[in-house]
């Protein structure tokens, strides 16, 4: 395993020792009267008996931890802990983690990422952990049989992170884990969609599936999609190796899919940015969010009309073309229409009693625009609301520009439109 993935091995220390050192130091700062203090709910402190009070959220990453330490101390100090992050440490034996978890009856969140668990032995006397809802094992090299053993012990787990664990194949499992709704399985070298389908069989109630940066070249066999992913509503396939539009069409086999992230794939890398937005949306009629941007009714219609024009003079029209032609009718050919959006607009700016005029680049994001407007209104970018007032929308009223990652051109901003800034 690469050195960057797992901390270098050495003489580690115990979790309880590292916690005491960290929170005793914080307590000393809290009791220093020369220091201005800000008290936050859940911050460490001391009980009346002088014992260190461990907060409910404990982050102990990069502490050189290799073992649990005194179980008595853990029992005495950690019973109120709800979230534990012990990533980037030197733990190689899962039993050391289980010693700790057993003494944290309220624990719901456990992050063991970037500990080298590739060679640990999973014994049969590990405790059941019914309250854990979140488990992260990224960059751990944990074997499948031990991952499944841990899942057996977490019957109410909701979110599982298994990225960068080097699992290019998935075992056929006789056991399924119906409680898991969110699975991250990024960067594992998977090349075959059939392997991903096995994950769907293993986690039959998945709602969110992330398989980014796996060199998957297609979504076949497509007949397994509906049976393996009956409840998936959100899918991320960023950075995969998809090259054919037919594979975008195959995503329609997901019965309830409404959110898709697909960028950085060979299929769209040579397209204009506007086409990377329009063409996939037009092919997927049930998608309501694409690359984390909500799709408005007007945007969908624009995408679908652009799709029709794109294929009007093409001898090999996809099936979706005829569906959309039935919906929108015959349109002018693409050669007669300039689909490339205007990239600059002259707009009016309004802030309280002040007004100005500016030329705005429409290839910027809403957040880019916020940062520029912040210099004018002397407010932080996140301390005001931004509204688009179009000359032809008097009946609808202003549109709030909420999505900071959205490109300005997707709002159809034109010369003469007004941008209104309203402090929060």
C-alpha cells in the first residue's frame, strides 16, 4: 500500500492517553484567565470530582494511536461519546477499536479510515453495535470477509464508506444488509458494472450510491439495474470511463433515480460546457438534479429542444429524439440555430438605495458572482441573498439564485436584467 494512504508505522500510543493529553490541554486553556474564552456546547471540561470531561464528538486523527489503552479509564470517561474519528492512525488490530466501542454505548459515528486493517483477524466474540449509523473504512485494506463481519454487528447502519480499499471485485453474498441507505465505493479500480450490481444485491435498500473514479466503461448488463437498485434515487459516476450515449440512456432503468452526477468522463470531455449540461438532461426525463444543480422546468425544456435540434440532420437518431419530437414537435435544424449561450451580459445592480451597471461573465458560478458583489456591498459573500429580476417576469417575481455552484448562463441572464442584493 502507498505510504500516502496509511501513516508510517512506529511505536504508537493508546487512545485514552492521547485523549487525556488533548483534552487536559484544552481544559488548561479554558481555565487560563488571560485567554478570551468561547464556550460551545459539547466542549471538554472537568466534572466536580476533577475528572476530565470528554465531549460527545471526539476527533483523534493523526495521533499515532495503535491501541485502546486502559479500559477502566475509557469506561469512566467516554460513556457520553457519540462520534469517534480515529482516522490516520497506526491501528492494525480491530479488536483494539472494539474494546473502545464497547465502552461507548451512545456511539453512532465511527471513522476508522486510513488505518492499515488489511491483516487483522476478526474474532467471533465482538460486541453487537446497534446504535452505530455511520461507518467509514476508507483506505484500510480491510478484507471483504471482515467488512461483512463488522456489518453483521451493526444492524442499524445507515451510511457506509468503502472508498480506496482496493476492492475491484465484490463477492456474491448470501447475506444482505437492508439498513444501509448510503454507500460510497469510490476509487476501487472496478471495471465491470456487474460488480457494482453485486453491491446493490448486498445492500438492497440503497438510496445513494457513489462509485466515482472507477474505470467502469458501461452500465451493462442493464437488465440487472432495476433488480439490483430498486430504491436508488441518487447516483454518482463522476470520473468513470463511459464513452457511449447509450449508457446514459441505460440509467433510465433505475426505477426511482432523480439525481445524477456524471462529469469527467470521456463521453463529454470534448463537448462544449453547455452541451455537457443539455444533452444528458434531455436523455434522462425523470432526473430533477444534475451535477448537484436543480433542473427547472424551463431548463429542461431548453435542454430537450436543444437535443432535438442537435439530431435533426443526423441519420442515426436515438429513440429519445422521437419521444421529444412528439412532445415538442419538429424544430429548426441545429445549423439554423446558435445554441452557444452568450457569455457576457450588461445588467443593473441594485443594493438598498444604490444602483450600478456592470458587465457580467455568464460562465462564472453564482459563488463567483457573490464574491464580486461582496466587494461592492461591503458584505461577506454568504451574508446576502441574490435575486434575478428579468424584465419579462413581472407575474412570477424575482428568482433567488440559491445554488452557488450553478453557472450564470443557466439562469438565461440577458442584457437589461437586474441583480438585486438583499442582506440576510
